[in-house]
C-alpha cells in the first residue's frame, strides 16, 4: 500500500454500485437523444447528407462533396461508417436512424472505455489508499471498481457531454477514439494485446476523424509518460518491464499514424488565436461545459500534489493531466471550441474520481445539496413549460413559447410522457435513497449529479422534443418548399450551407446540384443572403420567383425558391 496517499478508505466504503442501476442509467442516457428526434441544424444533418451521397455513389469516398460543397470537418471515418451502414441496412429504414446505430455504439463504447480506464489507473500501487495498522483498508480491486463507478458517473454528470455525444458527427468519433487511447495507456501495465489494439484503433481513428494532430500529440505524450514510469512501482501486480514495452508500442503506433497522416495528406492546420473577449467566453465555456467534474479535478490535483513533485508523475495522475491539457490547448486554438473540449471530459472525469476518497463529509453534503436544488429546479421548469404548452397555464411560459417558436402546435404523445414520468419518479427515489441511512460508498457524491444530468436530458428529449425539433430542424422549411415543387426529383442550389443542402436532401428527397451543372433541373434554391451574388452572375429572366421559405422561429435563415421559365 502507498503510505503517502491522501486516500484513507475502509473496505466498507468500496461496495459496488449495483450493476443493474449503472447499466440502466447508461442505457437511458445513450438512448435519449438518439431515438425519436429529427436531425438538427449544423453538423448533425450536414454529415448525414454527406453519408447519403457516399452511400448512393454520387461522390468520392476520399473527397466527399455535397452539391459541390466540401465538408467543414475532415473526419472521413464518420462518413465511411455512416455510408457503410446505409448500404447494409434495408432501404425501408429511415436513413437518420440507420446512421445513428453505430454512433450509439460509439457513445456506449466511450462509457465502457472510461470505466475500464479509471479501473486500471486506480489499481496502480501509487493510487492505492493508506494501509491501516490493523487491517480493514480497501482491497485494491474493490477500490478500483468503486473509483471506476465514480469516474463513469462523473463523465455522465458533465453538462457539456449531452448534446455533442448524441449527434451523428465526427466529434463523437473523436471522443470515442480519444477514450480508447486513454484506456490503452491505462491498461498497458496489466494487459498486452487488448490495450495495443485499442491504441491502434484510438490513434488511427483520431487521425481519420479529423484530429490527426491530436492523435500525434497524444501518442507522443503517452510514449513519454509510460517511459517515465518505473518497475519499482509495480509491487508485483503489474507486468515486469511494461514501461519500456508500452513506451515503444506507443511510439511505434504514433509513427505509423504519422505515416498514414502524411500519405493521405490529412494534416491541415486550422489554428485560431482568440481575442481577449473570446478568451473570456472560452473561460465561461470551461466553467459550465465540464461541470461538475472540473472542481473535483482541481481538488484531486491539490490533494495528490505530493505525487507530482519528483518529476516522475504516476500514471493515475499524469495520464489524465496530459489528456486534459491537450484538450484545453486545442479548445483555445481551434473551432468549434466546445467540440474540442469534449475530448478532455473522460480524463477530467478520471481526475474527479480520484478526488472522491479525499472528500470530507461536509464537502460531500455541499455537493449533494447543490445538485439536488439545481436539477430539481431544472426538472420543475421543464415540467411547468410543458404544462404551459399543453394547456396554456401558466400564462407567462406559454407566451414565451409562442414568442420564441411562432406557429408551434404542441401535441400530446403518451409514450414520451410515460418515459418522463418514469424518469422523474426514478429521480425522486434516488433523492430518497441518498437522504436515507445507508453504508458510505466513495461514489455516493456523484450519484445525484449523474442522475440529475440524465434526468434533465431525458426530460428535454421527451417533453420538449417536439419543440426542439420545431426550433432546430429544417423539416418545416423543406416541406413548405417541397409542397410547391410537386414531383420534382432534383433542384439546383446557390449559396446554401451544407446543413441546408442536406436538409433538402433528407427531408425533401431531392437530388441537389450546383447551378449550371448537369442534370438540368426545373427548380432553383438560393440562400437569401447570397441573392445579390447570384443575380450578378446568372441570367435572371430564365427563372421565375415563387416563394420564400424559412426555418421556423428564424426568418433570417431563409431560402428563395425559383422555377425555370417555361417548365
């Protein structure tokens, strides 16, 4: 045991979180947000459009385009996976559901890899709690399982994880590959082939998912960090000679990934240096996006600071610190910043887990009370607004919805309502359990944050889903245009963004081509903001203006519909 450890944990404090509860929470978190909603504006629907084009054979797999537009994200892996699924699945299945299936598996794999990553880090000798004079301290495997439960709860409690991890984008693929790399290094002292496979998939997947520089930096950092470890720290529980072996493996895989990046020309620098105002905005993003993991992570670094002073950082601290540092660095130097910060959440949750054995009872009570008030208030607001949408009472929330989403007509769906009621009942039971008399467990302080985050996400994806689809989907805009176009199968486009183009492809079942290219179509879609440029470069009398359609609640984002003269 480690006599300098700040963790003082008895065996009674490391009882396992019931597997049915943990698996049920993870399943509910994964399904909510993937199942039953329309594709939303932004990368969620844009990348679906590229997948459909690739699956239909309308574009090249190495350089995909959508109506002549190159993707904003270079993550080929996500496009390939979605296109393969579309080719394998029956044609009668909805394409948005088909493409979501592998991404649901990615999110589940991220949660599993996080659990095992924390588990193996917590098994390392220098991470163990202090040995008691007369015995009774936590056993290594039980202690590791308890911390792994806490790390997984900390990850699901992060507020910023919810929406990005439930979209069909390359950013979820990057998150999964980063977590696989994290697990590979954490498990390398105890396993050989499974971590090596995870390292190859993780670094290679990162390079193909639009983050080749991150893959090379994480691979190099992993090689250096494992080489700094010492066989003297193994105490017979780790593989002899693993630091040198793991370091060489990480260096070799990183070199191979570097060759892949060079061969496929994947490295494209997109550094953005933020201004002072943008820096403050990014700092605010850090505060809420990683809440509540980052306060616990800072506390963990403070309590375990003595282990970092000799320059030979132990793996259970050095590994998550490296991954968090890389994530924060790219957050301040690339766009979009929130998607870059997403990659550091598993490592941040790991640091938060190592704070659990060092928390005092008063600090644990403070976390419980804050979480209880915050998430209960949030759930109450969601329920009140839903009631106002259905009945018009209370009047003020109903008026706010009518003002922010003009034209929205709510409909009562019994299955989502029953799911919301069940989730609220589970939250009330969880609060009762947490307030009751039960044996202490070191993961108990993260039960309410994780349960509250899951509750809020489930309520949003059930009670508010019609409203969110109405506000964030292009479906109503496309249907308005499609009703005018009749049985047309193609349309020319000018100035449309990738997500607008994909929306007409997905919701309107249209083949879209740039203006002036084959095939010659009888309809034209022009972004209103690009109208002047189109009039300057095209022959206006050949087209007859028909209507202007816009996304509900956002008239500044509108599309002009033209019909070819004589058609």
